[in-house]
C-alpha cells in the first residue's frame, strides 16, 4: 500500500491515549467533518512510509527518517526481517463531532436535511469539528524494531496522524499480545467497550493479512488464552468478529 496523507492532528495527548482533530490537507480554514478513521483501525503518529517496510540488512540509517522521539529504545519484538518506520502506533477507539467552542452545544435548526442546511446556513459547518481518539499500543524507533507496549513518552501535540499501511498492520498483528492490554484497558478507553474494540480491531486487520482465515484462527486461539476463565465473554467477541 502506498503512503497516504495525514488524517488528523493531535490536540490532546497522554501516556496511554491521544485525541486528534480531523483535518483537510493542504491546510483549510474549515475542518474536515464526519470522516474519522474506522473504529478499531490502526493509525500511526510519525512520518508516512512510501513503500513496504524494508529488510533490516537494507537499512542504513536514512537521515530523512529521524526518530521523532529521539529515545534509545530496546530490542526488536517484530519479525526479524521487518523494520517499521519511526512511529507510535495506536488503535482508534472513539470519535465525536461537536462545536469548536468548548462547552457550547449545537442546537437543532429544523431543516429538512443536511443539503438544505448547507444551502441556508453554510457557516454552521465552520463551527464544528470531528475528533477521534487512539489507544497507544506499540512504537518503533526504525532501527531496533517494534515494541508492543507503551512508548516512554506520549506523542507531541500537533503531531500528524496517518493511517497504517497493510504491511504495518501485518507487522503489528503478527503478535497479538497487545490485545490483552486492550481487554483490560477499559479505564483508558473513556467508556468505549473493550470487547467491541477487540472485535473491530480483528475485523479491520483481517483484510490486510496474506491469509485471512489463518489470521482469524490465530486470533481466536490468542483470545482463548487471554479469556480462558470467561467463556461467555470469549464467545461474544468471536461472534462479533465473524
């Protein structure tokens, strides 16, 4: 998959999560509305990658791809022949559209449909914003590989958010141990259902795999290990995936 432009700009960040505002590229006065990345999809904070990740032997410390966090990370947990570009990786767990003015709620205007509203009150849409939230699940420094846990520091405000390529999704889901943290991370999800997020993540990731059925079978086995003492919960997630 080729590189895509940014889909958001971070406006709030913490150790475990971030909030990004959808944007138009190049920069526009009117924010992009109603088009957040799908629930359960993978996104990254860092530079876009124009091609598939390269073998380790082919990497020579490209100065055009500096580590955006400038930290000495640890050893790789990704497949040994894959190196992802420097980035923090996250799972989208929520989105909302609201007023640009904090604390001010839009009012119902009674128009027949959105087309009529745009014709009669186009300025209304300049006062709205769409935001999406991401749960940090992994990071890469670009040299030593992928680490499937929280980065040492949170991403910076105004950093750009990009969709992950299929190659990055395959690398991220080659080891599904991060799902344990998602299943137990209800406090960080701001009310979003953790089980629904896991199911949506697997649905979103499956089409990126070289063998979708084998991936789903591996995911089912991993979930069975994580939820060995909660059969009903396991069955509910598996039914949502299929």
